[in-house]
C-alpha cells in the first residue's frame, strides 16, 4: 500500500486530481451560499439594485470565487451575473428591459415631434407685420406650451409676425421660425407724419445741484435746481437710476405704439435744472411733458402711486390745469390698473418748479414708494418696470384718444 501512494506514482497523481475536482465542484455548488461582500447582498433584492449600483445589467456582482481558484473565477463570475440578470427580469422588468424602454422612449419622442409638426402646419399665414413683446416671454420652436424653448426675450423685443393659430403668433428672425403666445405681442406702429410727440423726463440725476432757481417765471421764491432724490431701502437703488430705467422702457413702449419721443436725459451724468428740463421739453416740439419719479416717506408702510399737476389757480400755468389734470388722472388710472398697486390720488399743487415752468400739459408720475421695502423690491423687477411703463403709455393713449 505504501508503494501505491508513493509521491509521484500514478495512483498518487490520480488521487490528487480527484481531490482538486471535488474541491472545485464543491465551491461551485456552494456559490449561492457564499458570504456577501460587507454592506451588500449576494443575490437578493437588496441594496445592490439601487444607489451606487445603478443599472443592474452593468453593475459589479459580489464575487463568490476568490483568486485562489485560478481561472475558475472568470467562469464563476459569468454564471453569477447571468443568474442575477435573470432574477432582475422577473422582479424588475423595466430595469432589465433597457432596449424595450429605449424603444418606447424613442417612439414617444417621434410621436411628440409629429404632433409639433402638425401644430406648425395648422398655423394660418397672415400679412407680415412688425410686432414687439409686451413682457419677458419664452419663444418656442412650435405653437405649444410643451414645445422646446428657443430663448427668453425681454419686453420690447421686435419680431416679424407672419402667422397665427389658436392663441399663438408665428414669428421669423434671422435664426429661423419660432412661436410666441399672441397675448404677449403687439403690432408695432411706425411713426406717422404728424404723429404725437411726447417729452419724457427721468427725474433727478447722479449729483444734486444745490444752487437755487425761481419756483416759476418771475417768482421771488426759489428752490434747489435739482435734488438727488430718494433711495430704495431694500434694494439700495437710487431714484435717478430707477427713473431712467423706467423712462427707457416707456420710450420703447411709446415708439412701438407709433409716438415720437424726446428724452430730456439719457444718462446719469448730467446737470439739468427743473426749469431747464421744462424748457427742453417745450423746445422739442412735444405736446405733453411726462416726468417720471418715485416717492419717499418717513412712514415705511406708505405705498401706492400718485400723479401731480398744477391747481386751477396756479400763478404760472393756470391755463394748463385742465389738460394737465386730465393727463394725470388717466395716467394714474392706467398705471394702477397695469401694476395692481394702490391708487393714492392726483395731487394738485403749485410747489413744483418742474410744473410751474412748463409750457405744455404736464404730469409728475410718482410710481411708488422706495421707502416701502416691498414696493421698492417690486420696482427693481424688470417685469414690474415694464408693467409701469405699459400702464403710463396706456394713460397717454387714453389722453390722445379723448381729444
């Protein structure tokens, strides 16, 4: 017997191979009961199906074979991955059927694209006209709220419109054809010969001028030539910045409606007194003088818009009272209707040198209180500024429409 199992003998070698085979088959058979990697489950529906593991079809599966088994590792890994994927198909059919999911997604995309093309085909051609946007609005690639957004544009952006369909306008640019909700576009009217001329004065300037000037022609009483204005308690924006920003929007709005506009100032670095501003407005050939301001108060709760005009007994411009009062009332009504802010009043006073020196109907528009935190923040918003400009323009429309 000792001879038969001697090292190197045939029987010895055969016995060794049998032992190896038994060991290998035993390991393969107990693979399902192998210890899982710490923190992970080996074959159940545990944490490996989500989190860092991602898609089960592409995850790394806990390895029941160790490197001690040589090339058995590769064969074992292949079998384990197959078994897990088969379980996925039963328990998680959506996750396991990637190709089917992609096919459905592709089919939905094609269907949506077809729907968008059908909506575009349904647009009716109209005579091409220039239009402008009345608010910050999304421009889309098809006439649908589900369509892709091409870009976001500011109020006053001009397009050429050549089609309409169910509340949408088709517009064209150098970049292509797009669509905007019709409620946010308005036809741009070119200034006609003899069209109305409006003078806009953006109140204040970056530096006050403390020199004095008469409050009206021939007056003995004097006032500062121009004050620095107020400042936003919440935003820190100066009144002269706010008034020019809104005045520029108002100019664009009026020009888009066919008016001719004269701007008293177009920068902050100017030195123009109130009397000079009134004279510049008259010299421009304007028919009305609209002065844009914002209010301030020691009472931080004070809010709302007001307009200012002379009294019927103004010692300098009594003859302008009726038109100035009507202009002020119409602008105030339209401004508050547009913004939804509180309507204070039309203040009739003879203390404003910018009014007393005017030679044409005039109004001062106090858009809101910069000393009220909420109203200050509103007036810093671009869309709200556009609402103010549109409201003032509506009032001017009403003024000329009633003549």
